[in-house]
């Protein structure tokens, strides 16, 4: 009933493990189907076989959708700090291994240019991480979102944030 699903998750092993579930289920259903075929003359397995085939097909459709570049897009969101970059890299590698499309990276909470004696060195450090991400992922669109002085709330704030990210 929905055109778009947004899954907002931390870039951790938990998300990678979650995205591996359809692959694991497909393996399980394939093995179960082979066993059912092997023992089909020994016992009546009609309903069990039908359910196995049904769920196997559904799992195959989920896998097809997850790997279809016209249906799925994973946008990795990170922060310009060492741990955020490491976790995001792990997620990007996991997505590549699972063949889940990821062509965009958003680096969030970037310190804006400033003459502030604290902010300037922080921004310089962040820019090194940003340049590292750009260099390591030349085939990805890398966008930056500034650290804001207020929390985003409501549609008006989201519209303004969209203008910051993508222009008018």
C-alpha cells in the first residue's frame, strides 16, 4: 500500500545482519525443498511442501526487490568522525556483498565554516574525513548536511533542510 519505505537504522552489524535474513531464509527453503523432494514417497507432505514453495517464492521476491536498482536505494548517513566513518564503511561493504544498491552517502552534522577558535580546528578535522569518504567512494554521490543550531521539527524545517541539501 506504500510507494516508499524508509528504514532508519544505525550503521552497525545489526542492520547488515537484518539484511542478510532473506539470503539465509532462501538457503533454508532451498534445503527444505530438497529434503521434501527426497522424502516425498515416504510421507504425505502436501501442505508442508506448498508452504515451503510459497515462502520460498516470497523470499525470492524480497531478494529481487532488495537488489533491484530501480526499486531499492540505500543511502548511508554518517558523521565526519572516525567511528562514524569506520561503521559506515563496514555498512557499505556489507551492502556491496549483499548486492544491495547504495549510490549515495550523506555526511551529517558538518561544522560550518567559522572564525571560532574551537570550530575551525573541528571543521578541518571533519574535512579530512569527508575527503577520505569522497576519495574511497568516487562512484557514490556524497552530500554534506551542516550541523544546525536547532532540531528539525515539522514540515517547514524539513523543507528548509531540503533546500540546504539540494538547493532551491
